[in-house]
């Protein structure tokens, strides 16, 4: 075996070293065989992060390829760029695209919630503007443990820290945080989920790619200095927690939103000037990721001198510099001869710019430190689609599945009065108002926000395309995915599209953040496989292709914590980020009642229900303390007709408000419409049927509650008939009071008080 005597290695490398860095023994053997020698310690560190699931998708890529990854308005196929790109139209001779993506920062947020969440926001914003798109909105999807019992103190700590981190970074950076979702379930106690989404706008043809084209072109590092924070962040995100979170804080990055704002402006001006050959954010795996991925994509190589990298700390080794995930940094390849122009732009924005290498023609990554060569690797051997391993994982149906499927909901005691169940659900943390959270986010910066967090979906007007707007949301009911992974994946996409449609937007594409447990557990991989099958079927039916996203495995804890909790795995949570296009922003509707005397009607896509919708419902958890049964049935073709119907009704100005039924069912959806109404508009409701828990609180899919003037009722009836959608009258919008005959009678102020104060009380 070639000893590669020209390479300097700080530490002797063995298979045990590789295993300590997260590689398997057979992967270490494959590396040695590929190189024809034993790698240096720095080289092994590079392989350990580049071959981690977080960077290589080695366990998931075969399933991801089954999703619809092109078509519709998509301008690039999923995975081709840092973020998805969809066509949103032309104006004044300019053609515009929307760039968007969602990613996870779960493990860092469990360890250090403020910086973990903040750098999650920073990272997803860089993915957008490194393409040349200006960020116009941010969203998030958050999951925490219960806010009562033994875990309440830790959950409060995590909620407050995560919310502070998101608001601190987004507000300081200057992007409106306009939407999101928050769920609370015990399974997230040790491992919260923090998924961050960003949306940006860019002129078609003026984007930048993560490539290293042009032999001899200089390679620069832009932005902040490199420190020891975030080393092994990527590989840390690819394994379970085995120790207390406090001991893992050095793996968490530290963010500076003000530095990122300057980096944004410098990056966009550099791209617009034409000096940039290629650009990539240095996020997960830092310099080693950006240098190897950009080189491999172009079939070129790089020589990199780490002695030139600006450092925050003295004595950093090559291993530490290459793997550091210090934030607010870009790797930029500049066209040779235009270095001075690039430097002037960076100086204007006070962004440091330092040449650290050059592009070579031999497809090899060479790295030097202290005058010695420490890395010589084929760039292709490190990356997804190249030499990174791809595995077909074993799977088998989860052992709990048949038990939950066969649970007889009819055997539950029926001794809780409907009004008592109503108040319990309305005040539950998952259902109750998230105002305490979203009011900490600046949703108005940029002056483009039309609808924000308390709407079914957020809406942003596009000044580049006068009159047009985009709607966006994040969605996933993970209890459904746990109980029936296929149906749960189907519902996650359908509900996201339905929420966008309830504003009047045409759903056009999704991004996804796939949060699951250990993929080496066959039952977990069955959940993953089935959920993606459901997502794929929904995306094909609704014509909303997948633009890209993120896989986050190993969301579980092995050891008991100091509080004595045993280890646990999260519910499978494939979070969907959905975007939709609105042709005329003046037609947008919200979810609250608008005028007394309006008719309240229910649009129903499914005529023949296969279950009551109580399986996995908020009613079942709050009233009976159970998460069991089957997920609600979903007929995806009926769902598609329902969405077409509501979009036509909104664009035709037939309805004044629209709100889909979700957690808590029909009774809670009606209450939310009153709570979100103008003034104190309520409802007088008579469902004209025998009331049961299933009728009131069942989370039946493909239903939308609308309000409209009496004069427009015939027009809605005609639309429902045309689209073969069920339509029924439920009641009338009234002032002050809220009543569902046989269930609840109260006032709108009392509804708001309970709904708005529930979460602040629990977090106090």
C-alpha cells in the first residue's frame, strides 16, 4: 500500500479512529482501497463528515429519487442547486423565479437552543442568497415536548431559547418571519425539531451555481473568521444523543446576523457584477464540503492553503479548520483577472475577502497547512452522486402498527361533556394561539406582508410583479404519520396545499424536511419509506413537485437524562414547505369572519367517510390521553377537486373567508374563525345532525369552512356542483356570541381569552 510519504498526518489513523469519527469499519476499508493507502487524520475527518447522512444522504437517496423531482413550474431539478427554483412570471421584460428551501437544525437546538435555532435561520438564508436570490420571507416548523409533567421545565427552556434565537437572527437580518407551526408531544422532549424555511426572489438567468469552473480561477473565502465552533456539526447531526447536551456545546455554531446582512449584500452585488464563477455557502462540514462539492460538480480540483484562512483562534489544526462550521462564510470562485473588482465590492460592504487557493484541472482536492500537504483526495470520492456510499436499508412494518390500527375507538368512555372537551382542546398547547411566539418575530419588515402567522398560510406581495403574490406554509401532523406513515405522508402534502389554497393561491411546489429516527432500525426505515410513498403520491396528484429539502435522521436519545427520562424516538415528521402563486393579490382572503349576517358553509371533498377522524386527534390526546387508532382517511382526487373549488370561489370573489378543518376538528375550526374575525364577530351554528365526538372533534380531511354573503350562496352552490364537492349550510355570522347547538354557548371575548392566554400561562 502506498504510504503517501508526501502527506503529513498529525495522528496515526486506524479503523478505531474511523469509528470514533462516525464511520463504519467497512467504510474505512473502502476509503483505504479507493486511495490505495491509509488516509491522513485530516482526510479521515473530511470523509467522516462528507459521508455522514447529513451531507451524503447515503441511507435516504434511493427513496428520495422516487419523489417527483421535476415538472410544473420548476426551473431546475431537485438537488441541482442549493435551493429549489420555480417560475413565477414576467413583468417589464424581466422574468422572475422564486427560490425556497427548508432545512433542520434539530440537534444543535437541543444542545444550545438560542444559537442552534439562530444559526438554523442563518444557514437557510445563505442557501437562498448564495444563488443570487434576495430573501423575502422566513418560516419555521417547531416541535417540543409536553408543557406539563416532569419535562415541563426543559420544554419551557427549549421553547423560549428557540423562539429567541429565531427572532434575534431574523429580526436583525431584516427578513420577515411570516409563518410556521408549533406542536407539543412527549416524544420531542429530548430531541426538539427546529426546521427553518426561507423564500427569495431572483431574476431568471441571473442566478449563481455552486461550481468551481475555470482552471486557474482564484478561490476566496468571504465573510467571518473561522473558529472552533461547530466542528463535527454535520456528523453530530447524524447520530443519536448519547451524552448530556451540555457536553456537546462545542459542536454548535455561533451566529452573527449583522455580519450575515453585510454578506448578503456583498454576495448579491458580486453575482450581479458578473465576477463570480461559482459560489457556495459554508454550512454543514464547512470548508471541506464547499471545496469538494464545488470541485466535484465541475470535474475540477482545488489547491487550498489553510495558512491563508482568517482565524479567530490560534493554533487551529488543519482538521479543525477544514471541519469548522463557523457561520457567515462563503466560498467564492472569481473569474481570473477580476479580483480587484470583487475586492472593491467586498470592501464597500465591509466583508473580508481572502484568497485561499485556486481551481486546478486534475479533479483532486489538495490542502496545505503550515507549509505541509495534509490532504490529497479525489473530490468525486467525497460527494453524493460520486464516491459517497449509497445503501439500501432493511425495513419491516413497525411492531406497534397492527395494535394501533385495530384499536376500537368505540370502546372509549363517552362521559366527557362536549363543552368540557371543547375548552380542553381549545386551550391545548398545540391548538391554542401561538401569538406569544409569533409576535416576537418581525413580520412586517420589507412592507410586503399581506397575511401572517395566524392565517392558514402566509402571503407576501411581489413588488417585482405588480399585483402578484405568493402564499407559503409549513405543515405536518406527525401523529398521523406515526399511526399510518403512508396516509400521514399523503395528508402532510394535502394539508399544506389546502392551507395555501385557502388564501386563493394555486399550490405549485414543495420543499421538505424529513425528520425521522435511526435509519438502521428497520421499523424506522419502514416509516420513512412509507411516508415518502404517501408524499410522492400526493405530489403527483396535486402537481406539486419536490424542489429539494433536507433529511434529518437519528432524532432520538439513547441514554436517560439527568431528569430520569428514558430514551425515546420522535414521531416520524416529514415537514412540508408549500408555496403557491396568487395572480391577483386583491382577491386574497383570510380565515376570520368578515361581516355579520354572512352565511357559514362547509365544503366537503369526501362523500363517504371511512372513519370518524378521531384516530390521532387532539380530542383523543386531551380527553383520553391516547395517541392511537388509524389516521384520517384521505381521497387525494377529492382533495384536488376541493382545492380547485375553493381557489375558484376566492378568485371569483364568491367567499369572504376560508379556513380548513385541522387539529380539533370542525368545532375548533369554527371557533378559530370567530377568534380571528374583525371585531367580535361570532357564529350561530346548527349542524343538524346527532352530535358525537367524531362530528364535533374528528379531524376529517378535505373540509373547508367558508363565510359569504347570502347573495353569493347560489354562486358557491354552482361551483360545488361543478367540482363535485359537498356543500352544506351550518349557520350565520352574528355579533358577540359563539354557539354550536348541543355543544357550546359562549362569547367571542371569552373564546379569545382562553385561546390567547393558554400558552403564556404554560410558559410562565
